[in-house]
C-alpha cells in the first residue's frame, strides 16, 4: 500500500527549549519511506536519532529562545503487511522467545500487567489458542470501555480496566497489559491511520504470536490495512509523538493520511481466522 | 436466636499504650446482650463508648507500661432478624432517603465508589430491581474473587476489583463500593458468625433496600441467620476489631460462636426471593 | 461578626434528577442564621435535612425533568469565635477523647492518613506541643504545595503530598491527613470566606486540640475571622457543595460574602501563640 | 579488583515451569568474567541470552516437571571502575544525549518520575550542579527513608517517597525516579556487593552525568568499590534476579561475595568531590 502522510504542529516557546518529535514513519524492509520533508519555521537545529532497538526514529529540535515554532512534515510511504492464518498464531514458549520478545512481557509505567494476572486468567484463561485469547481481549475492551476524552497523561491500564473509559492510548495500554498478564509479549504501536475520523495519530498494539508481531486495534476505529507505523515500544512512555523539555506551549496540530492506491479497500475479513503483521 | 460469643486476645506492650477494642455485640431492640463479661489480666482502666450514630460500642483500654495483656470477653446474646420478600427490597429514591442513609452513598477510604460508576453500570445497570442488582453484585464477587490471604491493611475495593483475591474484609469492601456506585447506600458489617470455619470475626455488608438494611455476604462462608452484629460503619476504618495507639505487639486471638438453640438450622432458602435484615 | 452571604448556582437538567446542595451556613449556638431565603426558578420541591452528627444541613432538590434550574440563596449570619492561647491547645489523650473526636482519627477517601505515618512522624514528630505541630503542618503545606487548578475530583492527600500542587480542597485534605497521622483528630471545614479573592466557597480544616476544634487554613488566602461555617465532615465526600444524581450539567456559580461590620479588621495576630475556634 | 561471587538458589517445582535467572555478572571491557560455572541438580536444559541493549545476560531454564531444583553458580570476576572528579559530572544537554541515555529519562513501572516533577524541583531544583543534585537526592533518601522489610513486589517510588520505608530495591527506585524527574537519565543497577551484611544481591542506581554512568547507593550499605555488576535496566522489571513462569515455590537462596584482593580497602573518599563509574 502507498500513503501520503503529513503532520503540522505548532508550539509557542516561552524560553529556550528542546522538543523531541517522533512522528516520522519507521523505516524497515517492509515499510519504505520513499520521500519525506521535515521543515521548521523558523529554521531550527535538528538531530535525528534511531532508538537502539531499532523500532523508532525521532528528531531532537533545539529552540533557541521565545517565539512561535511551526513544524511541517510530509512523507510518501510504501508498506506491506502479512496476513497470517490464525492457527499459526499460537503461543511461543518462554524458552524459545527472543530476548527482545521477553522484554515485552515486563510490566511498564502504563501497563501494570503484574496487577492483572488473576483478572486476565479468570476472564481469558479458559481460551485455549493464543490468538483467540487476544481476540477475546480486544473484544472485551471494545465492548466494555467507552471511547471518550476523559483521561489524563497519568491514566494507566490499571485505571482503565475499572474506570472503563478512554481514548486510543488507553485502549492500547489495556490490551498490552492483559496480553502480558497472560504471558503473551505485547507492545504499544503508534502510527498514521487512513480513514481514522477525525484524522489524528493513532495508537493500537501488537501481540507476539507464532513468532509474528500481530497488530490489534481494540478501538476498531481504523482499517488494519491503512496503518503506517511510526514506532513500537513498551507503552506511551517511549513512543510519545512529542516530548517537551523546557517551557513550550502547545498551539495546534494537524495530521493527515491519504491513500495513494486508487482502489483502497477496507478489508472486511474475518479477524478471527487471520491476523495482520506489519513486521 | 441465642448465641454465646467469646473472644480472647493477647498483646505484648513495649511501653504505655492505648488499645481500642470493638468486639462487643451492638445493643439494639432486636439484639439483646443478656449478659457479658469483659476482663483483662492484668486489670486495666477501661472506658466504654458508643459511636455517635449508635451503630457500635467499644472499649478504650489504657495500658500503663510494658508487659503482656490478656483480654477475655464473653457474652450471651439474643437477636432477631426479619425476612423480607425481595419485591419489597426496591430502590429508595434519593429524595426520600434519611440523612443517615445518604451518608452511606459516599465513597470511603477502602470503598472508592466514585471510581467504579462505569464498571458497576456496565455490569449491573441493566438489572431492573435493586435487590436483584445486589444479588448480582454478591454473585459476581463470589465467582470472580478468590478467597485467600494475600491482602494487606491497605488493600481497597479498587484493588480487589482487579486483583480478584481477598478475605472477608475485601469481599465486603467491594460489595459496599459497587452498591454505592449504583446509588444504593451500603455499609460494612462486622460480627460473630456461627459455623464460620475456622472461627474468627467476620465481615460482610448491608445494602439499604426498601427502607431496610439487608445483610449480604459475598463470601457465602457463614449462614446469614447465625450472625451477631458487632458494628456497622463506612468500611473497615470505623469498625476495626482493634485499634492500637502506641507500641503493642499482637500475640494471639481466639474467637468463638456457639448457638444456644439446640435446633439451629442453616437456612437453605432462596435468597433471590427474600432478604435478611438485622435491624 | 455579622455577614451577608449569598450564592447563585445554575444547572441544565437533561432529565429528571436530584440535586443536593450543602451551601447553607450551619446553625449553632455560636452561629445564628438571622434570616435566609432559598429560592429556585422554576419552583422545585425541596427537603431540608440535618446530618445525624449535626455538623451540616442540606437541601435535597427534585428536578422533575429537562430544563434550566437556577438556585438563589441569601442569608444574614452572625457568628462568634473563640481565641484560645496556644499553650491550652495541647494533645488530648486517646483515653479522654469523645467518640466523635475519635471518628476524626480515621483515614477517609481523600485523607489516607494510614499511609502517611512515617512521613508525618519524620517531619513533625520532633515538635513537642500539639498546636506547634499543627502550625508546622500548615506552614509545610503552604511552603511546598503550589496553589493552582490542576487537580481533579479524584485527587487525594496521598497525591498532593508528592505532586505538590492543588486548590483549597487539596490543601485542606493534606492538612487533615497529616494531623490524623500524628493522632490529632482533624476534620474538613467548608464555608463562606470574607475577602477571599476571587469570591468562592472555601475549604480549610479543623484540628482537635485541648478539647477545641481549631480552624487552620494552609492556603492563607482568607482571614480566619471572616469565615462562616457551612459544614464539617471527614473530607470532601460528606461536605460537597453540590451532589448530583441524574443528568445535570453545571452552568455557572456565584458566591459572595459581605461583612456587615463596618470596622472589619483582618487580624494580624500571631497564630503561633493563639488559635481560633468556631465551635 | 578481583572477586569470587557465588549464589545457590533452590526451588520446588509443582509442575513443568520455566525459570529465568539473571545472576551472572555482566561482561564488558571493564568487567571480565575469568571463569564461571552454572550448574543445576537435576541437570536441566538451559539457554543463555543477552539483552538486546547489552546490559545483562540471563539463563532460561526449563524445568520438565515436579520436583526440587537446585542451582549453583560461581564465578571469578575482575573489574575496574573509573573515579571522575565531580566538576566533570555535569548535566548533559538533551540535544547531545544518546538515544540510549534518552530512554532512561522515561518513567517506568516502579519509577513514576512523571508524578515527581514538582517534588524534585522544589527539593533539589535550586542546586546548580548536576552531581550535587544527585548527591542531595541520595542523602535525602538515606536520611528520610527507613531501611526495613515492609515492602512488596508492587511497592514503587511513588509509594516510597511518602511511606518512607523500604529495602535496597525501594531506595534505588526512588533515586532513579527523582533523577529522571530532574531530567537526569538514571537506571537501576543490580549486583554482587562485597561486605554487604547480611550477604545478598544488592540494588543501587546509576545517574548519567557528564557522559558517564555514575553509580550511587542511597542505602550506603556497601562500599562502592566492592560492586560486581549483574545488570542495569529501567527498574526492577527488567533486572529481576529470578522470573518465574509456572508453578515454582521458592525454597532458599545464598549469595556470597569474596574479595580476592588481599588488600581491599573500603574507600573513605569524599563522594561529594568524585564519582565512581563501572562502565
């Protein structure tokens, strides 16, 4: 699939500050950034970094003093995903997991899986196949958690499981936490999402099944084949679109995702029988 | 029903301390304390107080210095409860509640009902009749929360709803919190419990339905007609068996409840059609 | 002192609802409500209740269906307070406390004193005199907690002690919790406050010292002799100005406090040597 | 320095299980594992992995069924540390940090630095030099937090900052969280510790200052030049000595650290003027 993605973001700096933006699609064998422009007005000193584990890249932007800052990003991206039959998406035994996958079994700031073992086991432990467990987690979240803008930057999966309201970030955190509680590695996924309405950055999650990172969206707000991955990480802490160091006030943001495939079709395929993987 | 209840409790004082014990059955029109003895070895200065709202009485015991303290309590109590048909146990409109009942709608230290609204509504909101809601709450707790000794003095309903393990105190806190979240006044109930095994003090809760305080035990560990009420309150904070001020080490406790009715029969009645009230 | 206090509050009802307002000054021997009017537009069915422990009165207002509701309250109040020398404001031994005072040693929803023992003892335990302890608590809060509108309805003393920002409600909760952690009974106090700027309802707290309930304001935002007590309680749970049952949207509120003493003088007395009591 | 380190650990398996042990010293240019033996009785299938970011290695041990398992590890290790003058241990600007260092600014499961900004700033913000800030953090923890065995696996820095009691793990979590709150990257450090009494694994932390990872021990329980690093990570989640998957009961553990330098001397140097780095 081919997409044009773009984002503009404006801040008002009250003093010299540093801004980290993680809004550029991740580069991989299966996701090629064909062209991109990253501009700031005024022109600012920027540095691009890749995370050590290779699942994101980001810009560190130095803002020398007070004033408005406008960032404008645009890229053309081509990516592919694999469709994998459900029966192949089984549990990976601990003893065969990679060191990287094991990392995603740990609890994290917003995904306290260590406090959800009994809940997860009581609710989903009887389901035998790992992929069906994850589908049941997705459906439980979708059914029980109301989509709404109530949460704060401190809201975690431990809150959402009981308070049962949240935005895509909260849906994703809860999905990650419940998978990890069932010994299924899971990680947070951020990206551009075609046909997300209103247009915005999106968050969902990936579960490690049968050796594949399968993408799951408990909000069901965007077609799974319209995603452009920006980053994956332990949770929102290492995948935030913007991290601010200094005195910067947020002014505005616009995000857009356009399909360059004339014939984009949202799949109405039965996710209970197949999974999507963007790796 | 007639019961002999007794409790012995031993502490080791490291220095002058004050001990508050709330282990004496509450006196009311429907619960008569026929005789009681409350002794300490060594003999200590004690004062008995009643709570201002009249739902408990307790002893304040002054321990003048280091040494062992043995308390021994015994009473004969006769009480009655009412059996009320379920259809009479309906919601009381806010505008008709007493000031006292309204108090038991508030969240408290261990019963954060303000954080459980959406959960309670999603899970039980569709049930029309108030008593059936409360029965569903009891059954949900009984089914989902494992009985076990994992919790600490800081464990609250907000923890138990997710961690799904606890003792009678935790079961009661969660029942109270879920009722309050559905605008049903609820309070914590402590007492002696005949046939509780192993013998111990017991905690359950009361819901305010149709103008009655109906007793509910989500642990299902003791017959509802074998209870001798010690206290009711907002939660464990104002009904603790023992409160310690100073440096007292707990040594041991023994609790016993004997039925003085030769023919005590644990009722196997259908609680879905009738409720018990000890007031 | 003599004050005219008034409050108007507007809601938009989306459906039949019940509103509880606790905005009328408390009546006591030392605080006389000389005259008051409580009106609603449209005219609504109201019931006035007193809390069982006598420290507040409130109106239960039935809103029969959708529409705007405007409440308008005005009163003339005369009250007196006592000034008590600091040296009389000492600890009351547990064994001499009233049942009512003992209640205010318990932790509550927003004042988790059970989690603050070590902090309170480390910070204030070395201060010998109870009133000086309470003054040190007030000053620690005033110095370390920033006054600002960041907190939510779920913010508690356990949050404020670390997050160090809050409004009068949060300052009061932290004061209450720290006193209780030091075995000093403390309760939440709401009222009208002359010269509070901008005008609003105010919250502070009372500590039980030498048998008196001494009023303390860690915000230092209003003169202590300009208060008109509305309610005291365990914390914001039982003293909220408004409690909503149903679908009511808040529209606006106005609060005003006028001194009817031509010569009102904000005292600049040394609170380290004397305390104020409104009981 | 040269050390012999050893650990034996025994479990009782109730069924087939997987055990991950992270007890082997990390291998680096400055820490050479001269020889080591890792044995199990009965003999079990094991796999050794390195974390992707290279800061730990660990064994995955498959336990095929019920029975006792005894693990015995012994190694001879030679390591070096650098002593760096305090004035070189300054803040690294965000814009010059490595991607790896930036990771250690994020909050984590047990180090909720996002909730400690105001506390950290109020308490330590006035100190100008980064290393002196970190020394002040260490001293504040040492002075205010009591060393004691009260905490559970869920205790986090947000608890310890108020509850003010904990073990080495809690001291380290709080140090990490406070550094991150001040925009100083910090990570959790586990290791063998010579002269730690009683002998056990130890936890402390590293702060990123002047481009160096400087080791800090807020417990002050072991000499800084007697450490053998096992792992560094975000907090206890990715550096746990043992992680259990299945039904394994802990039986016993023994840890020992012996100096092979005849003339080991605990340094009594002024840590306010110099820092230690094990990288």
